[in-house]
C-alpha cells in the first residue's frame, strides 16, 4: 500500500472519529483493501431561521466602498443560498451538489480541478481538515471558501468570500437540516 493511500486512509479515519461528517463503510472493516467511505448522501434542506441573513452580511462587507451598488449586485447574485444540498465522499473524491448548479466534484487531496459556473471558470480544491470538509474556489483574485461540518441533525456551511474590490471579506453561515 502506498504512503499516499495510507495517509488518505489515516486522514479519513481521523475525520470519521473526530466527529466530522457521518460516514458509512461499504467494506466490512477499516483497513481492508478497496475501502469506500461515503457520506450518507441524504438531502439537506436550508433552515432559514438558523442561517445568517446574507443581505445583512453583504451590507457589512461593502461598508466603505465608494460606490457599493455593483458589488452588492454581484455578491447577491453569486451568494444566493440553495434550498437543498447533497454531499457524497469517496476515498479520494468529494461531490457537493446544490440546486441548479453542476456538482462541485474534486479530489480530497487538495489538487485543483477546473469548475465552471454560469460561464465563469474557477479552480476548485477540496480537503478534509480536523473533521471539516473545506472547499476553495479561486478566480481572478477572488476566493470563496466553504467549510462543511455535520452533527446528528444538521449540516453547517460557513462561507468566506474575499475579493480585491472588498475591504473586508463577506462571511456568513448556512444551516441545512436533514430531509425526512
């Protein structure tokens, strides 16, 4: 077994034990060959009352801009929350699917892949860090970082958007409950 595979398995095991996203194994026991760990793959539904108000977060992020109207329009259009999200995780790949978007599919080793949304091309990386899935999209100096954590009832996504036109990052939290 290669050192890379051992590292990935150790990372995934520490993620599993550390209380991160919930996994189920398709293999009989951890450590056997061809193990496949997956998120439950269930659908999550946005909990509006537990989530931050993105409009307020945008207003905070644009404070101090000489003419914030175009930036407000851009941020509102690129940070519209999805009503549903589905996550799946294999030994070496993560797939995050939001309503109306192509899936964000990438290796979990931090290797960049190209991802396109509404004609705009991004570099997408994903990694597992201390029980948290971290996805980063970069394009033209802008960075969108999404961190996902799960407890028994909900998936929490924290978002940070940095952009050369902003004096401070846009940050907000979205909470998604498991669908019945």
